C-alpha cells in the first residue's frame, strides 16, 4: 500500500504564510509591548514597565528599576524592593528600600500608596510604628520597656528610638502619653507572623529588621479587568501616549481603548481605512482557526486511539477507577493488583523519556486519576494538587498537577525532573515520570505512599487512631530515617529547603519517604558555599532564622528545620499554633525556652513513656539536646546532618547511654539537661550530648 501523504507540513506552511501576512500590519507598540520587564528571577508584564519595556506599555506609576537583580518600585516618593509577585491574583510582596539595611533612614516617611491603584486591606497584616528622637527615660508601662528600644544616630547625635505595633499604641493610653514626647514617627505594614513576633516581650531590633525585610503585600487594581479583556482579544495592554493615565489595548490592526474585538478607536491610535482589508484579516483568522482545529482534533483522535490500542486492559482499569470502588483518600489498596515486573503495557508506554524517566501523556494520566476526580485528591500544596492514580501497568501513583504552565514553571519543572532522576535512596520518594514540557499541563508522577504524613499521625487526622502504635521507638526510627535521607541529599549538594512533618510520608510499615524536594527550591552548586535568594522560601515555623535574616541558604538551613521536626516528634505539637500563648506560638522558641529552664517534662507528649520508662526518658532527653543544637540561631553552632545521623544512631543503640551512665543517671533522676542549675546554656556546647559524643563524633566546626 502506498503510504498516505501527511498534509500537516503543507497546512503548517499555509498557516505561517497567513500569519505573516497579518502580523506584517502590526504596529510598533503591539510588538514592543509583548516584551516583559526582566530583572533577576522576575519577568513582569503590564502594568509594569522599565528597561527594554517602554512607558506606554505600562501604567505611569509602575516603573521598575533593576538594582542588583532586584526590581524596585517607586511609590509616593519611596522606593520599594519587589520580593515576590503573583500575576494571577495581581499581588506582590514589597519591602521598603530605605529600611532594608538600617532602622534609621536619613529621611522619615510614612508608608503610603495610592488607594486607587493598590489595595492592602485584603491581607492579614498590620502596621508597626517606629518612634524617633524620644525622651531617654524608660517607658513607664509594662510590658513596654527597653526590649522595644533601638538607638539611632542622626547628625552625630545618638538618641533613643522605639518600635511598637500601632494597634497597641492606640489602645494603651500610658504608652501613647510617653510616645508623644518623641519628635518623629513613621508607620510601616508588616505581615501578621512578623507582627506576632514583635508583640513578644523578648522582641529585639533584630526582630524588627527581619519583620521589615519580610515585607508586606499589595494588590494592584489598575485596569485589571480591562487588561484581561484586551489579552483575551489577543491584544497587548498599555497606556495612551497622550493621556498616560488612560488604558489602551494595542492590537495587530491598531490601537483601541477597549479590546481588539470591540474596536473603539483610541486617540492617537490608528483605524483601518479599508473594509476589505479587515474582512480579509478576519477571513484569514477564521481559516487558521478551522485548519488548526482540524489538525488538533486529528492528532487528539490518534492519541486516544494509540492509548486504547496500547493495552487491552484499559477498559477494565478505567472501570475500576470510575466505579466508585475507591472511596477514600487512603483506602486504595483493596482492589489494586501489585505492579508486575515485566509488563507489555509498561513497555508500550515507555516511548520517550527526560533524563531517563518515563514521559506520560496527559490523556494517560486523566484515565489513571479518573479525570482528576476530586474524590482522589490526596493533598493540596503550594505548587500543585496531588491525586491518587493507578497506571495501566498496575502501579499505584501520586500524580502532582502543577498550578501554572508558564516559562518559569517549565524551567523549574525540568530542573526537578533532572534532580530527582539522579537520586536513589530508600527514604526518598521515587519519581516514576512526568508529562512532556510541551504538554497542556505540567504533571509529575511519584510512587504512592499509603500511610499519610508524620504530621497526620502527630497532630492531624490520624492522630487519635494511631496514638497506640506511634510509640517512641517508631518516632525515633522516623527521625533517623529522615536524617539519613537529608544527609544523602546534602552529599549530593542538594538542600531540601522545606523540611517539615507534612513532607515526611510513611508507608504501611511506618518507614520514611521524604517528599516534595526540588520544585522551585534550587540549591547551590557544589563549588558554591551559599545561595542568595530575593526572598526566603519555606514554611513558617521551620525556616532557618539566619536564612530569614541574611537570605543566605546553606545545608545548615535544613538542619534547623529538622530540629523543629525532632521537637514535633517529642511533643506531638504543631510547629506553629496561634491557639497557644503568644510566647509559645512558635514551637522552636517554646522548646528552646523549656530546655534552657529545665522544663523538658512540660513539653514531652505524656503518651510515649517519658514519665514511666527510664530508658525512654534518657533517649528523649538526648534527642531534645540534639534538637537544641540544631535550633541554634548561629548556623555554625549546628551539627551537620551526617553528625545528626551518627548521634541518633548512637541514641537508638544505647551506645551513648552506656558510655556515660553516671551523667545519664543525673538526667533521668532530675529530669534536666544540665548539672549546674544556675547556668543558662547559651550554645549547643552544654549538657549530656556534648559530653557523650565529644570523643566520637566530630563537632560542626570541624566540618
């Protein structure tokens, strides 16, 4: 049989020719406004302009300047660093440039913005007031004392300055009476987490600096609907050259005040002078749509036919997935066969690969997840929703469907695939494959882990049902396996960057599988000691404070987060809980205080045998000391993950206890971490752990 000639290449040439004819009539603004403002990791479009993007492609109040790969926006005579943006919700996180590196700016200005262009009321944040050149006498109202004071030198004269949440100033008359004696004050918004920290009686000027650097959120409201309508009509958003405050939609055929479909001619714009030309363009567009739609339909039909013919088991598999047999998020195993080592279906589907991992079609994963049915949703993270699925070859999988499909997300997607395919550790979740980077959606396919997360068992939906089996020995083994997984990542020059109990999965035997590593968490190369970020990423309660303050990411950032995980395993408490006392909202802070004040017994989960079992009591005490070392503010005082593994293994094997029985007896009898009750430990070099491991485990300073 003579092979059939594929018309696709000829149709493609026709489409390109027609498109060239049409775009040849494009105006210059239409072309230029397709370019975005690029600065560091940022790639911003309307209403922003600057650099190679001219002013008429944006709004006059949204000019960006690029300072050391960080975009700066000028609002009401002040410059703001742009820390993050979300174009889908028109929101951005900004921080004042004049308060970025100092609390004492040369000129004092309130934080103000044009309410017709921005909205800051839809976010959970509040103002903090900074008072300058105050009376040197101390505040007379408690707890507002010297804790909230910081010095400022202006014109070679040093005077006292204070900071306080604005709401407290208004509600506390005594404080207000004192602060009116100050010469100047300004107000700056901060996010609610930072505001809660500043409420603490131990809040310092360093906490204030961190709060100001964390920034606050704004939503831009300038012509959002108009721009959306313009883009939907294949136009480019911009401003009128004769009236910059007015919106204009740049189209291939002219400049219009509304959309390219609803052609109300803009002043200074251009109108097509010939009706035949317009009709010709419309006809060409219709032809392109019809031809392109026909090609797309044919290709989709061929794909579906290929999937259908690839395995005779598809009909049976889809019936299982759609019959409702699987009804809960964790009860998936009753009707699922084991994965065959040798499968015809598996061979049929391994048609292409990225970095050695299988590439799935979107249609294939639709079938596996019952069209991404809500009943199969396993979780919803910061980057995508995860669904339970079953492949045609019988494998159970967790399918992560990423939220966005833009250039930056594709780049991160490819990086994660490249990273995960070169990892091989029994305590890391395995990547089975992904969709093509050209797929209609970016999707990652992981092995399915059926027993929930550590967070679920400690203080989540499985806490009550698993309390009897989630013993101390199980928790200690979880700590060890998690530490071994992180140590392995560090050996591969990979920093997880989001270590938390929600990312530690458990199989049916309570073996650890660390998940969610790689996506948008790029890490330093092997020859680079630190990574500098425009804004710290991670989960509140787990983020390394030194990384949060200095924006330098190291492997010790994971160590800090792991220290929080250890305290969760000991206490069964959440890392952040706003229902606790304001000083105990952050578990890391509460744990450090309890340990230093010899009150570990108040922190430990009573159900794991701390008060009834001497051996368990010794091991928990030693693990708490290790957590104390991991949670040190100075990263150089923390151990490495390799040291952490060695210490935990020693605790599990009771080697440390046997070496220093006398010291351990003191710990068990007194329930304290140090012999000297009058000495407040200020570093990890105190107590039992340091004495026990000093001769066998290298210190972090040697690493």
